[in-house]
C-alpha cells in the first residue's frame, strides 16, 4: 500500500477521531506526520533540516500541526536519533526508531522480507522472517545521508547533484565508505587524477551500498522483497539503483513507497496509539513551558578561548608580527621563482623575486581540477609580470605535484613536508617543531640542529584538519570563516575530546539536545582540532618535547580559534606567519630559487639539474590542451583502471596505476622488489597435478590469511597425497564485494573480510572440497619469544566461514577446517587422518606427505631468507637505499597492499619484505616492552632491529584498520627505530585504494635518508 499525500491548504477545523502524530527527530532533519486514526492516511507532513537548532525546529513544526487541528485530540510519540531530549522536554513517549520503522513496514508493506533504511547519520537493515532482526550502525556514519552530503562538497554540488551526476557514469571506482573524512581523500585523489565527476559520484553511491551491506548485514543474506526507506533512498534514485544492481533484485522485489522518507515518523504515529491522547491546547502549553525552562547539561564544557576583547586584541597583535617581505610585481626585474602547492582540496601558489620577496600569491579551491586551476594562476601571473622579469624556475609540491609537472612543465617537484619546513625555517631559522594542518593532512616535523629529525603524519583520520571544521560548519549552515568567528567568545565550549567526525557527531547531537549554541559548538571543535593533532597524531605526553620554537602553518591556522586552542593546550605561545595558508607554496618557491642558484641542493627529483626552465610559457598558454582516456592496464593482476592524460606536445601522464607498467615501461624498475618475489615464490612456484593424475580428486585452498604463511606446506601435503590442488584466484575488488554480505562484523580487518570472496571463488570454480585449517599457533622461530600465537582472527577464521557463508551449506561443500598444531606433525597426523581417510588417504601416505610438506616449507623459508641476504649485500655494496616493508604475511596480497611496494620502487628505493630479513635481526637492541608471544609480531620486531642497525635501510610498517594487536606493535617498532634516531613510518591500509597520503610518507622518509 502506498500512502497518498493529503493536500491541506488552510487551518483544519473539523472534529472527529483522534489524530496520530509522529515526530521523527533525526541527526540532520525533523519529520512530522499527522495520521488519521480511522483511515491511516497522512493528513499532513513536513520534512525539514534543523541545522542544529533542534528544539526550535521541532516547536515550529509541532505548533503548525496544532494550528491546523486546534480542536482535535492527539496521541503523540517521538522517535529519532536526536529525539530523546525532545521527548523528555515535552514529556512525550519515546519510541526507538528501529521499532517505529518496523511498525510502519509491518502495517503497510507486509510483503517485505528486508527493509534497508538510510537516514542522516543512521543506517538500518531489518530482516522480517517470522521474528524481526534489526541491525543498525554502531559507531560509523559512513554510508548515510550525512556522508553523502560531506562528499558532495568535494564534487561542488549537493546530494541531489550527486544523484544527477551518477546518472551518466561509465566507471565505478573502489571507494571505501568507512566515514566521510576518510573517503574525502579517495574522492579528492580521483578528481585530482582526472576522474570524471560522474564516475566519482556513482562510485560514492556504490561505496554507500558496500558499506551498508558489509557493515550491517553481518553474515545474513539480503533476499526476497526489499523495501528502501529513509530520505537518501527516497530522494536519490541512483542510490536505489546501485542497491538493486548489487543485490540483483528483480523489479517486483524493489519496494519503494511514495513516502519512504516518512516511514519512521509514520511508525511513531502508529505506536502513539498505545498512549493517552492530548488536547491541542495541552500540547501548546507544554511547548510554552519548555521555552521558559533553563538549559540542562550532560556534556562537559571547557573554558572560553578569549575572556575579553582585550585578550583577543593582544593575541591578534602578537600574531601580526611575523610578516613575509613583499614587493610590487609591477616593479620586478630579472629572475622570478614560482612555487605551487597543489593540496587535497586547495591550490596555493607564490611568486617571489631573487630577494625572496613575495610579488603575488594565490589561494583557492582546486575545484577538483588542479591542472586547470594552475593554468589560471599562470595566466594571472603572466598578465602582471613586466617585460623586464621572467620566471626562471618553478617547483611544485602536494598531491597534484606529478600531474602539474607533466602537464605544465613545472621544473621540479618536492615532497610537501620539506617544502613546509623550508618556509618555516625562513621565518624562524632555529625552529624546533613545525605543525602544518591542511585540508585533510596533519604534518608534524621535528627539527634538531637545523636538520629534520622526524616526520609524523596523520595515518588516515582527517578529524584534526581544515575540512573537518568546514564540514561541520556547512552542516550547521555557516561558511568556515563565519563559523570560526562564532566560537571566539563562546562562554561554554563543548568538550568533544579527541574523536573522529563520526563519533563527535554523537557528542554534538547531545549538546544540541541541551540547546547548546553554535558558538559553543564552534569553540569546542576548535579545541578538538588541536587535541587531535597533539594527542592522536603526535601522541605527545609532554609539550616540552616540541622544543622552544614551535611554528604552525596551513590554512587551518588562519582560524584564530584553533590557534588559540592549541596555545592553551600546550601552555605556550607559538609562531605563525602572516602567510600561514600558503607556506607550502612559499617553501616550494624558495626551493626553486635555491636550485637556480646552486647545483648541490639535495632533492628527490631527478630533473633538478636542468639549466633551462620547462615551465609552460606565456606564448604556449593559449594553445594548451588536455584530453583524457581510460583503460585497464592488464599487465599484472592488479588490472588498474588507469587514466591517460594527453597534454599539448603529446606529453602524457598516467594516473590510477600502482606500478610503472602502466606507463609503458614494460618490466618496470630494476630495483629489487622482494614483495613481488616472495608473492610469486609463494604461489606461482607450485604447479598442480593434471586432472588425470589426481587419483584423489580436487581440493581447494583459499589464497587468504594463514595460507600466505603456510601455502607451500599445504600444497605439498595434498599434492603428495594425490589431490589436484586448486588455488583461489588472485584477489580483486569484485571478489571482495561478492563476499561482503556474509561478513559477520563491520569492524573486521580488510584481509579477513576478503576471505569470504575467496571461498565463494572456489565454490564458483566447482570445487566441492575446500581445506582451510584453523591454526591458533604458528611455528616458533626465535628462542627469546615466549610463544608464537596467531592473532584470534587468523587463528580461528575458518569457523567464521563455516557459520556465515550460506553457500557452503547450500552447495554441500566439504569444508575441512580442523584446529591443527602446525608445529607438531605427529598430532597433525592423528587429527587429519580421520578427516582424509574417506578420500582414500592411508596413515602411511599421510605421514610421508607430512614429512615432504615440512621439508618444502623449510625450503621456501630458506629461499626467502637467501634472497633477502643477497639483496642486503647488493644494497650495502652500492650504498643504495632500501625499505624494509614489514607487516603480516598476507600483506603480500596486491589487493591488500594496493601497490605500496611499487610506489616505493618508483620513489627510488629497493623493497625488502620483513620475512626475508627478520632472521638477521634476531639479536634485539634491548628487551622488548611487550610480551613477545605473537608469531608474526616476533618477526616484525626483528625486522625493525635490522633496519635500525643498517644505515642504508629504513622501515615502513604495514598494518590493517581494525587490528587491535597492531596498536601494540606500532609503539614497540617505533621505540626500536627511535632508539637509533630513525623514523617510524606506519601505514594503515584497508579497502581504500588512493595512495596520495602514503606517497607523501614514503617520499618524506626517503628525504630523511637523502638529506
């Protein structure tokens, strides 16, 4: 049944049955419905955003309902994520929104098997199969309406605009919808690489689908008739289309009621029948009484940023003293130098003369097109540069550095951490610490004796960045500048702690319930930005560790509230130049000037020795062209979707590639890549029997988790017994998505989620027997280790597969998944024999096969260690840089590591796997501060020890989002490396594929080796 919308044009004076009023107070909107008790038709409804002023919006809408029906009795119920405070203030019954939604579905869409409902910050899936099973997002708002609103900003549109763009898409990119601030990085990188907005829009909607199914279905299949409810699914038909295609729904299975966005309010109205009715006048009196009440507070508050205008004036005067030297561009002569900082959301540029005076600067949004933005900057520069002056050298930094060099001939590129340091040291030569907060990045640079000592970047969370405040400001109806100004003199800033945006939303909503002012929210967010930088990124325990001269820069510190909050938290004054927002570009201009003056300036860029500028000239500018095409690379298993940009003069730039093969360079770099070697040695070395020679039939092994440690063992075992071993295909995004609806927990790490797709891949191959053992313990490798446990996920995940992948039962798959002691062949023999005996395996044959398997596993280990030793010897002899890329064995999977080894190779260093060299670091530098009881971790600590000892080595640690154990390893590895003054670079990876921030980390690390 579909509700007709009753058109009510004037005040309703009729009397009759009691009316049911449902009030749904959500995170971003308020919905009100008035339902006729007898006919169950909607007589009146409203749907409006509340822009954080929840009580005012609720009171206005409720008053309007009363005005229309002044003589009627009402039964009223309140629901929604922000509805509890409203229900308490008005003394009205509250209904959980999942209950309200289920009530409406049961009443009006009884044929529903599954209901999917998306709200502003909530997502729900309800299964109707006798009993009602409801799943709701717990901590993450990824894949909700607010998420789409946030990402729409990056596309310079709104949610409806995203829908319109998605209609014309041609390609779907993999984007992880873990939450808005993370996904912005993926989207920004795609746009900066030239991806079409239409494709990005559709990819965002697909990410919502993947997040909802993977995060909420939690192992239950979404089948049958599916109802799509809530505002986003009502207003965005392209989002529904992505759901229906992903779930493979027939047209008759897609249930889309006309008023899907009111279903929760309708359910609340129906639930209100269980409560006593109120007269319209009684409800009006309650509203008046609430307006006269004082505020009550549950959220903690902070001291004000500024207690008086004088306090602020002194602060402003102090920060108005560090000024860049300037000169008139019209009077410029001789050599000029251009620096461009192409950031994640903004583009900054600075033009200086030979005395480092700023002639002109630019700061603005890159509009998702850094090339076109810088073209405009060049056109403006050429218009004002007089005939007596010329740009002698140019330098680019930031996310868009590589494409700008290719497109516009910018002479040299430099990693942005060094560009920012160059600018900071220009103003404060003895700077001890530099904190740069940009749109989505936090860069922390420690300096000792004039040299960079350590670089720390935010791992993936952007909650302490400019876009974080900007997003909140827009959600509350402000621009960033006006929002910041609101908080300067807020009397009671909200204490939001050190949280990411998703978690902080809950705190903000609680404050909204308490009628907190926008000023208090703004000031609280300013404190939060500073706290996130200090406590989540830097993890400082004592501000004295930052030294005496602290410099802050980046557009975020143009916000006086954030700057003041930082000074309050660290208890000392800091330096900020008047060009804070363009410091990266200024630093790039200084580097360009130094390179023109000297030939010995170290740089990451091979083009730094050129003598003539290659920058696009004034005459060439009008004839600049830019065309893009897309194709699959196909030269390796990654099958990257690459974008080929062709610029004037047939200059090309390829983006989206994870290695150099897509650039037409064939086999790629000659630098050693032991990640690739180990992966190929692990899986390609072993050839299965031909079917006619497999007397015991076929058995499947999934290419997952502990198989990356023990595949040589299990392949040899079954191959010796007479089985044909079938390995699941290399990982792909399509394979990952195929298994999402059977993933039982949204907090699982990416490698564990990937297991489901591999099991389904084997089933699709027709494999009827799958061997996937549970291994709680690995082989012990080091005498000092207390034990050699596997993590709980790796050690027991076969049981999750057995219980959650329905196809295992439906296809009658024999999933052989015993708990085995990998280190004890005798016990294995006793446990495996009864499982394999039905296939014709004898005790004698099994014992022989186990012995052969152990020998082959040892040979594999020895081979990996041999190649590690040989590579180290080569690097040492050539004094060449090497990176020990260490994590878990399954980080060898190209889909999991996203081409990071190739990224390192392209940056100029060899790649060694932790497994290949850990045995050389067995003698630890000092006793570990953690219990050495995890098998993979023991290797990690010893790989770090080797990297610490060798001057030509650095280390990058890979870890997966959601891995609690690796929170411990990161601290210990960092301590090992810090003990010899080396940088600990930690890269957290999941299904997100954009590596812009990772590239910055790698280049920053290599820069510390060069300099």
